[in-house]
């Protein structure tokens, strides 16, 4: 279990992996700040947590907007006094079109959310963790198996997740003097609304359209809790959690 009073921040907490992680962290004893673009889904998650005896703080926040991120983290510190864990989960993708047809606005949106948003939230959490007492904390970035092997027509998303991997490594190094651990979870085919298309059939490297297995969302949430609950003297640098039979190992 988390120490009494441990505070977690989850971005993209209104649905999917973020929602599942927030509920699992609450079940492990964390008080949780819920960040997301739309306030209404966060309120639903807050109500779910309250029904289970959890304590949540929903905050509408576009993670790609520095002013909104500043305001959100100021509110979190004002309410809870510290931050022990950040799960940098918020992310987005671009339309699956041929590379030569990908519009700059779609590329930029993916980079803004997945890379700049992760940077902004990590930086604000880092500042708090460095200066709080007791000092330190943990940052978990949501990467992707696409950081290892891309899917067809996914250049923006794949590039962004490679950048997140670089951010994870840099934070793990720069956080050492301040007892700030940073790791990354790379997820493949979790049972979210995005994965419904995978189950119906998605393009493979050889051009075939093949249905792919998906795994329960709770499996991802359990993995995040495992990473979160380690003492700061230990760190899962990279964890890959994927549907066992998905065509990832040996893809192509």
C-alpha cells in the first residue's frame, strides 16, 4: 500500500488507461489528482473513487498549455501539500494516412500533447518533488510499444513516443540527486476504446488486415501500481506490458 497521505497525479484520467490507473492507485491508498481536458469525465471518476472511499481532485487541464499546467499543479499543491507520483498518461494520435499526406497540424498536435505535455507535467512535478519534505517522488511516463516497433501509417505517434523514451532516460538521470525516480511503461493492445479497432482488424507491416488480441485494462493498471509502490531506492526503468499473442515480437 502507499504511505498514508501519498499523492498521485494522473493525466488523461477521464477514460481508458488513465481512469483505470487512477482507480487502481486509489485502491492502493493514494489520494489522486485527476487531470484531463474535459471536466465531466473526471467528475465521474471522482464519484467512482468516492464510492470506494477514495479521495480525488478533478482538474480540467490541457497538458499542452503551460499556463493551464501551472495552474493545475498549483491547485494540487495547495490542496494536498506535495506530490509523490506523476503518471504522465495523456496522449493522442494522428489520422492514419500515408506519410506524404500527413498534415502538419496533425503532426504538431501529437507532438504538443505527447511530448510537450509530458515535459510540462514532468517539469512541474519535478520542481515540487525536489523541494518538498520528505524530498523526492516518482514519475512514470506512458510510452508505447510503438517506441520499439512502429505500426504502418503512424509516424507522428511513433516519433512522439521515441521522444518520451528520451525524456524518461533524462529524467531518471537528472532526478538522481533529488531522490526522484523516473520509469516508463510501454503498453500494447490494452482494452480501451482505441483497441476496439484492433480487435476488428488492423493493418500489419505486410499490408494484411488482421484482428489482434487485446488484454484486460486491469492488467495495465496493476503494472502501474507495481511500479508506483516500489521504494525510491528501486526503479523499473522500462516495463513492456502487452497482450501475449499480439503480433509485436517478430512483427513484420
